[in-house]
């Protein structure tokens, strides 16, 4: 980079002051504005929820003026209590973080879950303090009106103050091949709903492939970041050894500027592990991979509860599907196939048969493909609606599978993929799932290349698995099934 001396860039002998002077002045104007906007948003949403309770009561008591007046006179404190509990639940789900890391879909999902948990908290409170009760009908209508109102309010806030005001401003340290992955892999508007890249800082001695670079000559990196109102610096060099200005990065960290490695940034923003920039040490020492007893117990409880509830709801549909397969295409109704599960152990997976009996008459396993000609007419329907997967609920109840996890593959494909794809066996450290993160983010998988793409999401799930994540995947799966996205 012209005008930059490498020794001055690294400044190995530079000394940091014992204390950072004027720490408050180091906070960017943009960050302060974001926090003020978030506080204002909380206050507006609190008032909106109060209004939702009042509107729900008015709707509930239409035609009964006496009950409506009694409710209005006796419930001002109880109305505020509902609003405070629901906004507290929203805060617990990360919905009031300045420059948050959630896209619109994640915000909506967390909003729904926050209201569910807030509703449960209110019911517990009403049990303990009966005088605080506002009635089931009013509470249910308040929740529906509140969710709709808050979704509209948040869109209005973004339209009024600009979506950029709620995004983190990111500066990328590096402008080479690794840094350019941010432009190629996170190029869509939907990929950047939670952040905006203000520029790339080229590193001396490394190739610059990115057009929108930021010149950095004499001023310290923290000054450049403050001038650009940066919240976060993503460290993305092509070569680390001797290339990173560690003194400058430490000064940025001291001043409250968040530092993130490129693989971690991809994990957070794209929901995947970018295997081309991940090395084994980053997986070993980065945390995650929770296999603690509380996690295993909560996972099993979630599996049993979800599978039991779905089985109770779906058994009439399962009987109809079985009868139709038997009448239209004969026996057998169920299709059994060996799959690879946790720790590489095999188990017998059960599905409704959706293909012809001679689908693999030659004994050679084949990938399923879109519009597969081996699929029967009714088989295409049950595959597109995921009805064919319902018998796997018994695999979940037996403990062979989990409700959420990487989809299990056939042993023949596992052997091939294990040779072709780095880290493929890591996905077998958890139980396979009836649905999974990869199925939501990369629906089709009919080749080794597709399996490699899905592996990025599977590894992200294995590393970040948790009850909240499972709930979010379950909610998004409902959307997939309803709109028939991604079914094979």
C-alpha cells in the first residue's frame, strides 16, 4: 500500500499509555445514537403494549359497557405489568441490543418466542398473585395485537431513522482473498441486514483484491476506526505471520471497539462455518460443542415432548397416508434404510415409501434429485409436504435420532463424503435430526458439492446447538413445510 511503512505499520516498540485518556470520547457518535434509538424504541413499544391491552379489553367487552368500565377502572397497574413483563422477555431474547446481530426473520422469531415465554411468566405470576390477573381472553388478544404492533413499529422506526442506524459499522482489516469472501459470500442485501461494511484496510505485502479500500497512513488504527464511527473490526488477513499490527489492535480493544476473526464473523452473520478459512485449532479452542449433562437432558426432554405432540396431532394423517400408499402402489407401506447416526453408529430409519419398488433394483445407492423419476405420483406429494418423514418420530422416541440435528446419511455416502470433505465426521458428534439448520439454509443435496455446502451449516449447528436454537429451527421448519420449500 503506497505511503505506508511496514515498520511504522506494526510499530513493535510502540508503548500504550497506562490508562486510556478520555474514555467516554472514544465512543462513536453512531454507537451513542443507536443506544438512544433503542431506548426510545423500548419506551414506544412499552406504550404500544399498554395500548394493545386496552384495545384487547375494548374488543373483549364490546356490547358490555359495564364490564369494560370496570376493567378500565381496576387495571391500570395490571396493564403496565403486562407491558413490563413482555418487554423484559424481549430484552432477555436480545431484542433491545444496540447494533444487534439479528436479521429481520430472526427478530420476528425471537419476538414470537419472547411473547410465548412472557405469557408463561405472566401465568405463573397470576397464579402467585391472583389480583394481577387480567383474564385469558384479554391476555391472548393482547399478545396477538402486541406482536403485530411491534412488528409494524420496528419497520416504522427503520423507515423513519434509516435502517443503517440499527446496523453495526464494520471495518475489515485486510483486502485480499480472505477479505474478498465477505463480498462474494455475503453480497446480498438479506446477508447484511445487521451490519454495513465501511471499508477494507489493505495490509502491506499482501495482495489487494477489494475495490473499496480505506487508506491508512499515519494515524493509529483506533483513530481511523473512530473517524469512521466503527463498532467492529473484522481481522481478515491472507497471511497472519508478521502481518498483524497487534499494538494497534490492542489499542482498539482497549477503547471498546470489538475485534472479530473472519471465521467467527462468518459463523455469526451467515450461520455457517466457512471451511476454507477454518483451521483445526479454531474449532478446538473456540468453545461451543456443548455436550454437558444439562444440555443432553434438555435436548432429550425437547425431543420427547416435540415428537409426542406431533405424533398425537399427525396420527390420523399418517393412517391416511399409509392407506393410500397400500391402495395405490401396494405393499410395503414403510421404507426402511440403514443410516449413520451419533458416533458413527448405524440405525434403521423408517419412512413412508415414496419411490417405486425397483428404485434401486441394481443395488447401487443413488442421490435423490429434484423431480426424481423414481418417485410415485403420491410419493411426490408426501415428499413435498414432508409427510413421508413422519414415521421417523418413532426413531426420535427410540433415541436413534433427535428432533433437530444434521440429517442422517446412508453409510455408502458417508464413506465417500468422509474421504472428500474435511471435518465431515464432526457432524456425527450429535444425533441426526428429523429437521436441521442445513435443511433450512441449503435445502437441496444431490451431490458431493451439495453435501459440502450443507456441511458448513451442519457444523455450525453442532458447535452452537442449544434449546433456543432448536426452538428457532422448529419454528422455521413450520414455515418450510407450509410453503413446501426445500423438500426433495
